[in-house]
C-alpha cells in the first residue's frame, strides 16, 4: 500500500469513516452468510482503509481509533471468509483479500459494483485450488 498513491487518490464520492462504519454494521445484519456479503464487507473495508491511508499520507498522524476499528472489521471479514471456505490469504504471493481490494481502490477509486472484489475472491480460490492439486 502506497502513501504516495493515497496522496494522489481523489474521490469526492467517498463516504466518511462513520458512514462506512454504519454501512459495515448494516451489512452484518444478514440473513445468510454469502459470497456477496463477504464481497460487500471487503469493499467497505477497502474504501475505509484508503480514507485512513489518505489521512495518514497528509498528516503523518494516525486518526484516533480508526486502526482499532479496521482490526475488528478485518476479523469479521476473516471469519466470514472462513465460514464460506474462501481462502483469506494467498500463500504463494503473500497477500490477503483485503490487501488486493485496498490496492484496487487506491489504483481505481471507489466502485459502483462489488464485482472487483468477486474477481479477487475468484482469483485467490483458483490459485488455492491449483496449489492443492
């Protein structure tokens, strides 16, 4: 993750920390655990992380409490991925689902769809299956 990219990231449509926290909590009020739920949680986390990186890039200070919130969001994501048997971590290349999603948002801005997350999830599952063979 790049602080230089975070300084260049311009996205006027990005929500605030509190809006994203609320969206994350609403997403957790699910009927069934599904890949769409996982993708939604990862998408919200990715935007949240980029807002955090952008703030740090300009202030050189951590916003109070944000890293703790990200830790708990990440725990939910890891638990949902585990329940769905979706690999959370790419063992060969050493990145997680959220690492790839945050990088994607840094490079491409916020998205209108969670399809980019589903692509990341699919890629990591395919690699995991290839390793297992």
